[in-house]
C-alpha cells in the first residue's frame, strides 16, 4: 500500500473526500502509478497531482479509474461533482504550495519535469501568487500616498481595476491559427496559471471543437480536461500540460 503524503492545508473537505477515495481505489487495485497511467490514458504526473490534491481530476479520469477497479461509477461521480463545485469556489490564492520539479537537460538550463517538451521551466503557482501580492502591495502604497498627500481630500478615489475580458478573433498567418490574445508557440502552461496565453489556448481549443468551459484566461480543471482531450485527439503524450507540441497541434 502506498504511503501517501498529507493533503495540502486548507483543502476543502469535499475535495479531500474525493482524493481520499481515489487513493483507496488506487491502493486496492494494487497497480503502480505507471500502470495506472497506461490503463487510464492519463499520465503519471497528472495522477500524482490528482492524488496529491494539487489539481482536481477531470470527470473522465475519475470514471476511468472507477471502471478500471470495478468501483461504483455513479457514486464516485457524485462525490466528484460535489468536489468540483467546491474547487470552483476556492480563492485564487489557494493554489497548492508545491515547488516545481526540475531535471537536467543536455542544452543548458534545467527544464521542468513532466512537460510535453517545452524548454521553459514550469512556473510555480506559489511564486506567481507571491509576485502578484508584491505588485499589489506596491500599488496599494502608491495609492495611499496619493490620497493622504496635502490637498488630496477633494481627490476622487482611485479607480478599481476591471476584470480582463478576452475574446477570440481568429486569423491565419504562415499556415498557423492565432486568436488575437498571444502569439506564443512555446509557453509552458499548467493548472492554476492565468493570463492572455491561457486565453489563447482556450480559444484554440474551442476552434478545435473542444470546449474549455469558457474564455476567461484561467487554467482550471475544465481547461485541463479539454487539453487532455486535445492531446488524445492529436496523438500526443497525455499529461494535461501545454508545451510546444500541443501549441503546434492546436495552431495548425
């Protein structure tokens, strides 16, 4: 039986219940992680994140595991549905505090382990959160200084930053499709990342006939599930992460 690590602090009880149930099924099956990956079609790295509570498994992955070990599919999917609702409501800063793993490459600096071939290191959601917090602190300090300066009493309050709205405006250049949000062909994307690169990915998934659950620039469980379906469709390694090979397939 596997010796599981403790789940991330603050994980919603509904999500923890699902993860614990998945761990029990994996242990009962007697399968190793590579064997589980081979038989379900989801990569070892994906299952490591699911079992570690760092990412919510898509509905298809849960169903695949249940059928593989002969568990009650309907009951397990009901647990997943409750966990999925809780996962969607979690604060954006609740990403798991797990550092990225790196391995040496032949061509210089380390590359992130478990990617689909990208040369750029995997970005830690923790560092992204810290950077965002630092930037917010600077903006807050500047705003406070302006409002408390002599004669500032009559000044209007600082404008509230509006939510970014993304759209898909497709164009084709040099035989490749672009959606108007990003021109990257190499940026490594993983769960919990946000921004225009993610919006571009979601548009390209939608163009390929695979719904990512919306164009919001947020790489959540629905977008991950869409990436997995795309990787299966294009015959790529299935890991739910986006690198050069996945970008190339989606832009063609």
